[in-house]
């Protein structure tokens, strides 16, 4: 299934301006949760990274991590790469990740899962690239329809969906690969 790119250069720059003002606290919280979940020296991938705010925040918190970001939009990846060379940003589709089998310790995604046209393909890729003991952490809007993705994650274990806070507009979907 081909995914349509929604963020051209103008839309990417506009998103970056809005994210700077509106989402800094959200990204700090997610970065703290991912940092706490990652083992020392872990390899972390942010899927749907946009302008790379989460990977930058995570790299500041945990310089021992190997942090990467992937986004379908070349313009978003270009914005993300401006932040510096310490983080690897790639143009990639969630349904065809260019990482080797069992090569990632943590996969995180923020506010993009509701845009994925093929949750089954995304779930299959997550199961393929996560190492045994790896964690999946997806954050999206609480009202987003993530039921198909949740069901597709049956290849993983410990699949759970929860609100970040009872009054929060965000929800967290987590899973693990134990084998």
C-alpha cells in the first residue's frame, strides 16, 4: 500500500513552528518515558519523527543511546537533519523500515499512528525489527482509532493502551517482544 506524503516543505516548516510552541512539554514527557525504558546503549527509532524533536530530546537525556528517526516526508527529514549529525534521520515508510531484523531495542512514535494507512504492515515491521526484549511505545491522540493497530500487534506481547493522565488528550500504546 502506497502512503501519500502530506508534509511538503511549507507544511513541514509550519508544523515545526507549531510543535515548538505547543508540544515541548509532551515531547519532554515522552522522552523521559523512553529514556527510562531503554537499557544502556540501546538503539532507539522514532517512527514518524517529523522535524526530529523527540530524538533530540532523547539524545540530550541519554547520550549513551543510538537514536534514529524515520519519516515518510523528505522535507521533514531535511528539517530534522538540520539539528546536527549525532542522530541518524532517514526517509522511510512505517510499512517498510530500512533496519535489519531484530536490530532495534525501542521503537517509539508520537502523533503519527492515526495517519498510517496499513496498521497490519506497520505491526509486522515492528515485530520484525524489534530485538527480543524490545519495547514498542506509541503515543497518539486519545480519540484516535488505534483499534486496528492494537489488534495487528498480536505478534507482540503485553499490548496495552492507557491514557497519559485521566484528563490528557494523549494515549499510550505499548507492547514488547519477549522472544
